[in-house]
C-alpha cells in the first residue's frame, strides 16, 4: 500500500446511516468525490470533528484535539484554551488525504471555525444560524432568511445561504477584511435583535428555548473564536439518510416557499454531488469577496466609548446605529456655552406627528415629547412627556429614521437657540 495515497478503512461495510444502508465506505467515497469543492473552504481552518463510530443513532462525540492515533502527516494547529491548560491541537483539513482519513474514523460531520490560522482572532465571515423552534421548520427559516437579507442589502452587504442539512438555514456574510470577533458578534447580535423587534411573531434572538415555539431563533452567538458551525458540503448526522449542508440559490428558497415544499431543500449525498457537477460551488464567492462592516461596528471602540454619560444607556439600547443615521453616544466635549444652554425643537413625523423639545444639561439633551405641538399663544399650554436623554449631537440632527427602527419617521429641526 502506498501510504501517501491510500487510507485503510476499517469496517468499511458497517452501516452508518440505516436509511438506504449507507456504509462507512459510502461516507469515504462521498468525501473523496466532494473534496474539490469542500477543501478550498476548509483550508487552514481548525476543525472540530463530530464522530459517530456506531452510526447516526449510536453514541457520538465531538473531537477537538487530534486523537493520539492521528497520522504524522495530518497537519494540526495549536490553539490556547480559554480556561487555561494544554493547547488544543486542532486538525487542519487541507488535502484530500486528510479528508478521507477523517471520514475513515467516522467523522461524519465537520465543523470548521470562521477564522483561518494563524490569524485565530480574525473571522473571515459572519454567520447567522437560523434555527427553527417547535412548530417551525426549514420553510420558516427560509422566510426569515429573506428578512435578514433585506436588512443586509440595506447595509450594502452581500450574503449567501445554505441549508444546514438538518432543519435550519445558515446565512453567511463574507468579509475577508481585518475585523475581530468582538466586532462581528456585536453586528450579528444587533441585526438579530433588530429583526426580533420588527418581527416578534416570527423571530427570536434570545437563547431561551421556551421562547422559540413557532418562531425562528437567529443564533448570533456563533460569531465567537471558540465556536464552530457545520461546514459547507459536510454530511449531517441528524436523520437516517446522509443529507448534506448545501448552498442554495435565493430563487430556490423562493420556490420552496411558494410550493410549501420543505423537501425541495433536502440534498442527499448523491443528489448533492450531481448538483455540484451541474451548478458548481455556489459558495465560491465567500473565499474572495471583500466587504466591510458599517463604520459603527468597524471601530474597535464602538461598544466601549470613554466616559459616555450613563443616562444615555436607554437611548443607546433602543437604536441600531448601523441602520439609523441618528448620532451614536460619544464622549462629551467641554461646552463652550458657559451657563447658556442650547435647546432645539424638532418636528418628528413618526407614527403620529409630534414635536420634541430637547434642552442641553449635564452633557446630554434632556428630552420631552409634545404630542400636540409647540404652543404658539401666550395663554396656550400643551402637555409634554419626558423621554430618554439624547446625545448633544442630536441638537442638529435631521434625517429619516428607517422603518422598523425606534421612532421611525422624518426628523426636522423646527427651531434651535440658546437660553439667555
């Protein structure tokens, strides 16, 4: 046997997927044939193996550290543990031989990281993992994926979808630029929470499983340096047959929704291989497409501004600054007004037309909503209701707050002045 070209497959005829009696040799053959499409996406990415030595309905386990019997020609990369202790030697599946070896030890599922070595602090993508709760399914995820795509398109970010091979869908945003996990996770979380706010009947961004019934959970937490997501073209071990985590056209998701047919989004191994020959690698753009996060998230200091007044926390929590043009809280600048305080009256065409009065005090704008407008006669009085403090930069803000954002509508400066 030529050690460089062949792998010994023990128990090759052992059935790992009872549906269709799909054997270990079938698994090895699938990964051998899919290698030209899979390997470019896995190159230099540490991988967690999910092994099923007794088949999909037997005991399974995740294997992060390369096992002791790993051949010396398998490349690994040492990653420090967050909790301390010895490094984890992750396997790098950079060639067909390593891929076939992983298949031969019943690593049915391959879960790579979002980064490539040696830059383990730099993700190349953002991933939104759409997971259907009870009474929801992959079609529910397809519907949510379009809502997500709409938000990303508004931010001039291209995204690509793949079915998980189980019940969900994953939407990837390629970046291939210098970013950190702190930035990508903050963006993913803000986007998920915005969608939850706009579509509370369909979407949840909270981890609690009891909140997911009939809804789709957008898992933003996958964007972390210690988490992995099932890789493109990996087999899944969720059902009796060998389904594949497969990229899909948006038009295919549209068709499945139109026909209410979830089966259109299932791809067994042979069907997946035939499809790849026909349409090619739909995820190929992810390898080179360069995109940048909105500037609010590209700044490393965005989530930790120095000395921002605590009273602006409510204002900050209600807004997604990647989507609205309203000013984000900044460190206060020394006022040049002395004891004179600036104030502004803004006309706010939200769900109901009203006016906002804001007065500069203690490095923020104290704010009140005046539903019936500013009194124009000396003996006229209108009720005002206090709202959250706003940053001082809001004094001159004019613009359109996009639909779905807090206070959506047009804001115009009606009058701006200083107290005497």
